[in-house]
């Protein structure tokens, strides 16, 4: 176990040397600050590293991850990240990226108790309830789970648009688009669900705040 732990530190030193061999000023420039264009809201799953699967470098994507890439309006962690990304970093794109074979989504499809996480899974179950007619009609469990992953991402895109943080950015004419993607662990390909939220008119009027 200790050897496995130390491997990470060894890898870090090797990575540093590799970066410096390519660009001697790499860390000096990186330390000057960050100006990412993207906020990534993804799943905590260790198989879905944002930078690696998008081929981006440190400093290009601001990242928030939680179980099943959820946008929960009472989650101060997520809201704090969203606020900083939109209001301070002025990101231009927010990407909600789910992934097929998501453990959180699969757990939410069943009725087994897991403990504390059941309270988080409840938010995912709410999405299933909204789409239960479509989902229940899919007999193949694997295909039903894949579709559940997709509709969950779609709802999180809309939930981002419902926040005052995103709506205020739109009202201030800040260029900000919200996108929904799904990553397929089986082949490494990202699928654009072609669901976006770009302005207040994309939301039902009940969610549109007055200034």
C-alpha cells in the first residue's frame, strides 16, 4: 500500500521534469493566473478526467465534480464554483458532462439503501420521475440506463439556467452558453446531446427572475 502511495509522488516528479523539458517557463507562466473559457461540471468517477478526455492543458478548464454531475440548488460547493467561474473568471461555456455506466445513476434506478448518499441520489431519482414514462418503456436495462444518463444531463443544463448566477450573466450580456455532453467510457467518445441553454427564453417563465 505504501509503495502504491509513493508511486504518485514519483510520477509527479517525472511529470514536472517532462513539462520543463518541453517548456522551461511552464510553471512560471502557469503561476501567473488562470483564464479558462470553460467550466466543467462532471461526475466524480475516476475514469472521467476532464483535462485528459478533452485534450486540454492545466488552466484551460475550471472543474467541479460530484456524484452523477448534479446541479443541486442548495449545494453551496457547486454554487460557489459556478459563481467564481461566471462572475470572476468570465467563462464562456459551461459543460455538464455525464457518462454512461455512471454508478450514481445506476444506484438511483434501484431501491437499495446505501446510507448517507441516498439523500443525494434522491435528486437523481427526481429526474427519473420526470421521465418515467419514456424510461419505463425501454425494456433493455442497459439502454434504459444510458437514456437516464442523457436525460439527467439535460435536466442539469436547465437547472444551471435557473440559477440567478447564470441569469444575471445573460442579463449583463455576458456571452455564456450551457451545454450537455455524455462521455462513453466504452470507446472514449464524447457525445454532444445538442441541448443548450443560452438565454432566458430557453427557460419556462416561472424560472425567469426579475432584476
